[in-house]
C-alpha cells in the first residue's frame, strides 16, 4: 500500500479522508497535535476500518519532530495537509496565532518534504480566498480579493507559496489546491463526525446541538444580507464527498496528470441560505428548531457558492449527497454522541 501522510488526520475532514484513503487502497499515516481534535475520532476511524492507523502526535511547526516522522515512516508517496486553525471569527481575535500556525506549518512541511524527496501535496484551501465575490457562482478563475479575515489570508498565502515553489527552477513538487466550500454531515456509520471543542463556530453543529437540547437556541447571524431571504448563502458539501475528492486528487498527483499546480473547487454547485438549511434539517429529521435572528457576524460574506465544472471535467469528481442526506447524517452523529 502506498503511504500518504495526513496532517490534522484526527480532525473533522481529516478523519473522513483517512477512512476514504484506506478504503481506496492507500495506507494513511496521521499527524495530529490534538489542538483542535480529539482521540475519539481515531477510535471511530479504527472501528470503521477494523485496523489501527499509524499516528504521530506532533505539531507540524516542529521541524525536527516532522523529520523524525518522515525518517521513521520512509517511502511516503504524498501528503494531504489539513492541519490548520480554521475559525473565521477566532482568527479576527487571534491573527498572530493563525499566521504562525497556518503559514508556519506549511513552510515547515514543504521544507521537510523537499529534504525527503516527497513530491505530491494536496493542500486544504478554502472558498474564503475569493473574499466577497462580484459574480456568482465562483469559478477557479474568479479573482481572489482581499481576505475578509486572517484565516482567509492564511489560505491565500498558502496558495501563493505553493505557486512560487512550483515556479522555482528544478521544482518537482506537484500540488493540488482544493478550495472547499462548507463541509457538513458525518460518516454513515455515525462513528466519526464534526466534534467542535466548546461552543461551535460552524452552523451545523450548533443546529444539531440545539435540536438535541444542548444549546437553548440557535442564533442566525443576520437577516439583512442581499440574498432572497436575507440570510447568508453557502455551498454545503457532505464531508464524505469532500473526503473522496482528496482521494481523487492524490490519485491524480501520483499519476503525474495535469500541471505542477492545479486548483479545484469542491462544492455542490448550489447555494443554500441559513434559513433553507434550518428548513431542510427539520424536513430531514422531523425535529423543530428553536432559533432567533441575531446581528451579522464580522468577516462573513453575504453569499458564495461554487461552479464545479472544472472539478467534474478535469478532476473527475462530483458530489453525490443531497443537503437533506448530509443534515440527516449530522443528526445521526449527534444522537450517537448522546448515547456514548
């Protein structure tokens, strides 16, 4: 089995990617410092797969520890780099930490990859690189704008760094930049899913925790945006679909297909408002949500969703799950937490 290093592999998206990699015939190797994840996710992964996945408990900013992992594992064929802080709101409060962690870890990783001759990288990017777009849906050719948050800025910087590396003389690194839209849902087994630490920063965990009675009320952040119902519009992609996109990207890199750096949107191609998500959740689960309208949240763009034509035609990837299916899986995951 070809070994693929997965940084942040115990996180929400990372754990689902580990499952899909293994089931596609790869040997995932996890790096995680558990700053924003929990070991229970790895127990879930192992329960799904029936095997223990190699784990290295280190920080990607620690160059010596990272070198030790590369040396110990040997013959790594590629890396998927998830490890990053990811909350827009928190990044406005802690910009220095976001730049140090998100940009610093990428630089350290690239240095060690070059030292060990590992030349395939899937980079976890984000639709936040588009800022507030003038035209919807956004394609990969949509100009990036000044980021609305330090988090978005770190993703823009990461992409710029990787393009500069690709343009350098003698470069052999092949990179795919996956610009995620809004991951939601959980594995069908309900053994892994989104597990936020403390108060959720993302919509769907807050929805499911409110439905479960953990939170008294869901606050919708603003209803005066320039959208049909006044609430934010996002492209919500099932996390299992997103995980499968990473497998396809790894396969493309190892086959040597395409350019040295390629960018792909990973979304459904459809936008749904926050109120539409609430209504879809109620349809999918039969549970009524207690919610209110609150003030807009700093850093939020009014609306963004993907044009996925390039991903379908060139990457050969398309999502398959509906919004209701994703929300139903998130609710099943929430119920499993109550039972555990």
